[in-house]
């Protein structure tokens, strides 16, 4: 049984997006996966679908270092949009990771895991269950 119902992957690398999406499906980590090549596109989709709770993500796999809007800006925007306690769980994916990145991520309690790319099935086997209210995200 999947740990999460809806996942969003945000990465500007098309191959990384495809591999991550396939891995999530193969591992049975989530029922639905939607991919975006930028934080702006993902944020627009979330905003456009915000009233349709069953399609909203309960997990986001997020590359930190993206053009135009980076992962940190995206984290701030979704925290404002969802409100404290209702933000989807976030797994940060990055090919480069700096000490100050970790310090900045610590201000977001919904960031559950930091993963150095490439994503593996072992990375998904965290024992984490979604911290979200299932009645909000359950299908109608």
C-alpha cells in the first residue's frame, strides 16, 4: 500500500524527472505522480487546483537548485499557501548540498528528508507515514 496518495516531483532535469517518477511508481510509494520542470509551474498548478483537495499533493520531491524560482522560495510559498501544519511532506533532492542549505531547510518542519541524487528505493524506505489529515486528502 502506498505511503502517500499524491506526489509532485519538481526538477529541471527531464531525465531525473522521468527516473524519479518511474521509481515512485515501481516502489508503490504513491498512487499518483505529477511532474513539473519548475517551481513556478508546480506552484501555479497547486494554486489552480487548491479547491480540489483530493488532487493536492501530500508529498513533494523537490530539487533545491532551480532557475527562476529555487526550492527555498517554493518552500516559503507553499507554507504560506497551505498554512502551518497542512503543508505536504517534502523530500529535498539535490545533486549538490551545502551546510547552509541544511540550516535554511531546518526552518521548515515539513521537510522530512534530504536526499542526494540519484533517488533510490532505499531512500523511499524511510518508515515515514504521511503527517497529513487523511480526511482532507482522501478521495470523495
